[in-house]
């Protein structure tokens, strides 16, 4: 190995150590403590778990991978992980970005191929919902093949509160993105969301502080929609994100209050609700009193 190669390898190792140090030092309160709080509060990890940490290549999932490594290093090693990357049809530039970041951040990834982008492209209409379902199905399947009983996705606090408002304003329902779920199609498999309490602004700050560059949206389908003047500005999630930002200008607690609204549901003050698919109405027991 030449001196130049040795210097490069040394710089990469130093960079990785700096990133790892920043998680438990500078971003301890905003990221590390909220990550461990979610794991403990929602009981996301049990003894003997084998978890497929699913990496899309974006900032959220890459941070999640590093957090799991830190948890193994500093916490109780009562579980094991597989760092799983699915290539649904990325172009070479985006794929190289993922591979290079994984190498630089010392994340030992397992990459597997799928043709999801091509399949969804042939369906027409809005591709995101179908693509997300197919991606999750492929991840469950591969994780099960690897002997995992859980998959971990990188949804964060802002994803959660945006989902709550989207359900209310566009779906006419009150529901949230749960911190963990049993799979309905893969027996014995669970989905967990360890970044559930981590704010997106802290993730962005972590990325910028460490001068890291991740892929954003690498989907060639949504890229074509942008070319057709159907940009992100027209997406419902972006509208919700903007609405929350506007509300925050006059109420600094609005984000926390949205989150708490699904923790403080009083069934005596709602007209109707569903439980295990069965609908209950307040009139069912109103005259009992």
C-alpha cells in the first residue's frame, strides 16, 4: 500500500471516529438520548433480537445505522444487527454515494437488488404509496431470509406529527405512525422506528456539522414528475410540513402538542372510534347512564 493510500485510509478512519464521537458528545441530548429513550419507552428491542437496520442512503437511515453501532458499543449487547440496503433501481451515482458513505462510516452493509422502480413505473399514477409498500415487503422478505425478526426504519419525530395531521386533514381520521408494528404478512416479524423521538432539525444539524452528503430522493419516477412541473410543492406532505412551520411561528409548542394529541385521547369525548376493525359509537353506551 502506498503512502498516499495509507494517508487516505487514515483520514477516513479519523472522519468516522469524529462522526461517532459527535453522536454521543455534541448531539447527545438531541439525538443519542432520544434514540435510547424511544428504545426503552416503546420496548423496541428485546433479548435475542436480530434486527435488519434498513438503509435507504438518506441522512435518517444512515444516522440510524451509526446509532445502532453506538448502542452495541456502549449499551447492553443483547441483540444483533444486519445493515440492509435494497437497490430498487438507483442510478450509479446514487448507488455509489450509498456504498461510499457506508465504507467511510464503517457500516458493513448487505446489498440486494430488486426491480421495484421498473415495476412501479409501469403502473401509472402516483408511485410513492405503491413503491413504499413494495419496498417494505422486499425488506421483510430479505430480513427473514437473514434470520432477522425485526426491521428498523428511519422515520423520525417530524414524520410522525406530519402523518397525524395528514390523516386528519386529508384522510378524515385520527391515527399515527406507530413506534412498532407486527407484520400482517410475515409471521413473527416486527417493524420498529428507533428515531421516533428524534427531531429532523437535529439530524440535519448532525449531517451538516460532520460535512456529510447523503442522497435525498433517489427515485427516478419522482424526478420525472418534477420535470413535468409536478414538484414537491404539490405534495401533501410538503404542504403539511409548511403548515406546521407557519403554526410554530405563533405557537412554539405546536409540534409537541400534535404528538401528545395521540397520547391523550379521551374516548369519552369522541363520537366514534375503531378497535380491531370494529366501530364503536358514543350512542352505544350513552343511555346506559
